């Protein structure tokens, strides 16, 4: 039962870090144009 006092705050901090990382990636434009990259591999050179 005492481990919950460690695991619950750890999971909250981890969830916040994941949300910050995702927000940073969206803010920096990482997900702006994902379709051209998927089509680029199909183009024959």
C-alpha cells in the first residue's frame, strides 16, 4: 500500500511530461505535413 504513495505521483509526472513532449512537437510543426512523407516512399526515382 505504501508503494502507491510513490507510484501515483510518478505516474502523474510521467503523464505531464508526455503531454509536454506532445505539445512541443505539435507547436514545432512536427505533424504539419505527414502525407507527403508517406507518398515519397512510393515515388520511383
